[in-house]
């Protein structure tokens, strides 16, 4: 298959490329400078299927997006579990009270629905955190992990899913340990948790690192998801990472309290994160919704110090977190939308910022997730998403739903909307002055 006149802004935001794929692998990638005149409207044609060539007319192609932090098990549970106060505390309380009522079929259907939505929007890899509450009866305790492992297998020809069960955040007794060990033996991809919620956060962090070491698994933690500047379990996570030689294998997510701390302390924390080679994830949708609930007047955004973390060269991805559940009632598993929200919360809308936002949903989360060999370089398994947009400015302004996703040797999803308005035989999309005109 040959795609020509594609734009690949991770390599060059202005050049046009010809991308050749054989047996699912990228075999050539040539830059060329064909002049594109006018704004072209196109659709997937029979021709593409028949002779394997397609003129993309300057459309943007990005490596498959990677969503490094989702909660597939909770997604679309809002129909059953509400959250009247809109706080993190009520979301946790309501969800854990209601969750034993879910059936296997319900949980798996919701996991798949959200995975398909992510794929449709261009996401080819997901890391999902999964509740693992040993206080529930056995069936309810294991349901999320069992269902997501089944879904992972059933969807393996479409999308790559990493499963990170969240270890409980209280002191473990005999029963808790037996269940945790049984769960870790099921073939999960890493260990999650939210130790800042524990009454004994340091002990919980110790447990997480002990199990991770024992089962040789990476760690990915909800960390300091709080508006309180005194919450700084991140320092102990960093310390523990160094002590256990776990540098490069620990990811910390949210870091909301980091934004609330006074600047000197925040910089000390960020330096410590750098020393421990931690990787980080910002989750602007959920944090904007849940945080700042006690603020009046000037309500904080809830996100972390996006600019400062990036300035220190710490890998910082942006991810979806919750989709249509008591933690976050909105969302559509669309990382482009999340990147746009990151642009709002992190003040990243300038010309130089847009390519950085792209990295935060492509190359950086792949680095965090340890994914290599899949993307748009020669010799890689071709994994990409094409958008109906010709510039990054247009991409971020319109968040076009029209996208086509390629991976695992074939087109995985093609949502190509013919929603344009026919005017005198020509298709236009409102009136626009396009830089390529
Ligand atoms: Zn989360």
C-alpha cells in the first residue's frame, strides 16, 4: 500500500511524505515537495482497496496514539453510579459501594465499548488501571481484572491493552495478601495504586514496590491527586524508586498537589522526580472536573505543573483517565480532545506547542508504556492514524472525527464522514481560508 502526499508533523510539519507499507511494515518513507493547490476534499475510495494507492492531499498522519491512563472497567458506569457532590471522595465511595452489582457481561461490554471508541479516535495502545478491592466479596473483587484480561485477549488483533490493577490502599491482612498474589499470577502487565489515599501511605508504597520487585513488574501510581499542598507522597515514591533501583520503571500520575505547593517546594519535588527517573502523566479532563471543589471565586484548574515538569525534561504524557463515570461524567476516549484540554490547562497553544502536544499523546506515552517497533519509521510495524486536517492548527481547532486507523497489517477503523455540504457540485466545509490555498 502506498500513501502519498501525507503530512507527518512529528518529522516535519510542512513537508509531504510518501509512505509505503508492505506486509504491515513501513518499508519506505520519502520526503517530497509536491505542490498542493487548493483545499481538497476526499474520501476513502474503492481505488485504495484495489490498487493500494491513495493521494492523501496533505492530510496529517500521526503514529498510533497511546492512552497511558484509562479506567476501562469503570467507563460508562455513570448510568448506574452517580456523584452528586462531584468530588473524588464521593466518586470512590459510590463506586465501591455499587460495583458488586455489576455483572461480568456488563463490565466486559463497557470495557469493549470504550476500547472501540479509543481505537476509532486513533488510539492503538491503552494502559488501563483496574480496581482491585479486596474488601469486596471474591467475585466482585476479581471481576474487573478477569473481564479486562478476557477483553484484552479478544481485542488483541485490534488494540494493545496493558492491565495495571490498583493494589488496595490500606494495611493488608492475610486474606488481602492471598488475593493480591493470586491476582498477580493471572498475567497482569504492571502494578497500580493510589497510595496517597492510604492512612499509611509509606507502608502502602513499600508493599507496592515489594510486589513489583517480586513479580518483576513496572509501577504506575495515582499520586497526590489532591488540592492540599501538604500531600507529598511523591517524595517517598521517588526515594523508594532510587532505593530499589526501579529508575525508569515508575510512572506517577495526576500530581495535583504539586500545583498547589509553593514554588520552591514544587521545584524540589520535580528535581527529586528527575533524580529518580520518574515518568509522569497529566489527566486534565478528570482533574479539571474533580479538583478545586472547595475553591470559591478563583477555582483552580486541578492539573499539575505541566510547564515545569516538562522544563526539567521529565517525560510527561497526557491521558484520558475516566470516561463517563462518577469520576468524570464526560469524554469520548479521544486523545486528541485530551491534548486540546492539555493545551488549555497548560497554556500550550503556540506554534511551537502544538507539536509538543502531539508528542504527549504519541511518542511520550509509548516511552512510558515501553512500546517500541510500532509507528511510522522504516522497519517498524506500520501503526498510524490519518486525520482529515492539513495542518496542526486545523487539527487542534476542529478535532475532526474523520479519522482512519492502520495497524496490525490492515485498516482497523475508518470513520470517514461525508458531512460536507454540496454546493453547485463542489463539496465545501463552510467557508475557509486555508494556508495551502
Ligand atoms: Zn485514574
